[in-house]
């Protein structure tokens, strides 16, 4: 009872502090002023601050699943950012109470790879602890003082339960190269409920890159990271076999439609742009899902969980019929005057592993015109004015 009373006092003090104080200073990164102590005693703390996704501290689900950070030089910790190497189990932040016992003041069960937690009141000592036996792998951790968070600090929100538009990309960076400025225009500028999904898992480094890129474009809802392995194959049959079969791919996309209930879906060219068979699988799967996601007999397991859903419009990149052209050249006030294309190009620079490839938003995106899409399926008729994926669609922000 005493601990609960102390926690309530602490929380009230934190709320009062937030309400009464307007932060005039930016929160400072004080990671260098913190000593990080793994609970298992292993000498791995230096791996947590080297900005290398391939070095990490891991907790295997047994014993001391926690890290303790002690701030020095008179500093106190108010915010914590964590970069996990894989979707984590539940975790929490704890601080010592007046008797030295660990008190949980923040819990997280989102399974975000880039996670964030705040303390109700800054503390000189913070412990990150696992709440379940799932393995935790942390590649990077940062500690901040109280204040206004820098724009680069990622505080992700849940994927929209009901999406206005779902953008389905085969790989990390495809959403930039082939969809151009679509995501920043509809998310940051138009404030639509946007879900961004990726068919394949491109690996640890590229997962971090895609999150950094999306955040830079104003995306705040966490993307959907698909389960299929990424590898270029020489035929569509080989690509499907590598991903577990055409049915597995199509069922995943059907479930995606039902789970996030988009009004409009935008995805790849049916020819795979430059012939990439996983792009083709995404386009074919979206066509199949459009026709089947409202049918309870198709993929009955997901129908039982999420219910049927009928997408109203499906656009494919470069589709030859019912074409519309989008304009990514207008300055976006929400992104300090960047155009949609400039925002996508800036986001692509976060994909550091791809900078030596032949791909780019401006050149590859021009070769495979990322302003040109075709309405491949519709339950609301053809577009009349063009230039807007949401023509004839009512959204809560219309």
C-alpha cells in the first residue's frame, strides 16, 4: 500500500510538473553521462552505444533480464530510447523508490523495434527490465534529460486500426523509389490514416533504415513488417517457392486487408517494375486479395479473427488502364517546405546500405515513373478528376 501511495504521489508530481512547466530547452542526450550495467554482469555495455546494429546486449529469457543506467555529473534521466534487433517481448522502466525497491513506472507491450519510454519524474537511476521470458536483444540505447525531444527521437504510435490508404511495398525503400512522394503527402500533409506495409523482411540493418526513413517523412504510425524472406529469384515460381508458396503470400495480404481495413490500397507494377518477382508477387497478391478479402471462405482463419473486408480501390504502379498522375512537386508546409519527392529522396538517404546501389528516388523513380498509377480495381467507379488516390472515398478527415 505504501509503495502504491508513493507511486501515485510520484505520478501526480510528474503530471503537475508537465502541466505547469513549458519546456523551453531541448532534451539533452546524456548517454555519455550514464554508466550502463547489464544485470547479468557480462561486459557488453559498450555495444549499446556504438551505433552499430550488429552489436548488441541480449537477454535469453533466464535470470537477470535487466539493464541499469546510473547518471552522473548531476544529470537525471527523463526519457529512454531503445533500438531492438527483433520484436521484443514486454518490457518496463523502473526506478528506485524511497526504500530502494524497484518500482515500475512505465510498461511497453508494443513490440516496436525502435521503442521509447518516459519517466513521470526524472531519476538518476533507471532500470530497463523484461516482463516476460521472451528474449530481448538491444543494439542501441539512449538517455535524455527532460525537455522538448529532438525531432529525430522516434515515438511511434500504433498502426491505424482503420486505414484510409494502405501502401504495400515489397522491400524497404520500394515505398520511396516507386511510390514517390505519396506517403509524405498523404500522411504528413493531408493527415490521412496511412498504413505502410512491407511484404519481405530485408534484415536487421534495413529494418532500422526503413524506420528512420519513414520517420523523416512524418510517418508516426508504426509500419507492418512482413514475414517473407527477401531474395531476388530468376522466376516467379522460384520466388513463390522461396516465400512458402503463392497461397501463403496471398493469404498474408488478405489478412492484411482485413486487419487494417483500408479504403484504398496502392502497390507495385504487375510487371515488377524492372522485373523483380517479389514486386510481382505483391501486385498479384493485392489483386487476389481485393477479389477475395470480402469472402469468408477465403483464408477462413483470418476471417474468423478480423471478419471480411472489401477494399474500395486498388491502384497498381504503372497499370495501363484508368491511369492517374500524382503531383509530388508541391511544397509541404508540414515538412518545412520540402516537396513530396524531396521528402522521399531525403528518406532514401537513411537507407545507407543502399547508397551504392543503382537505385534512387530521382533516377530510378523517373525511369519507372513514380507519379503514374492505374486504378486496377474499384467498387466506386472510375476516377473522374484524377490526381488523388482518395477520389470518391469518404474519410473521417474529409
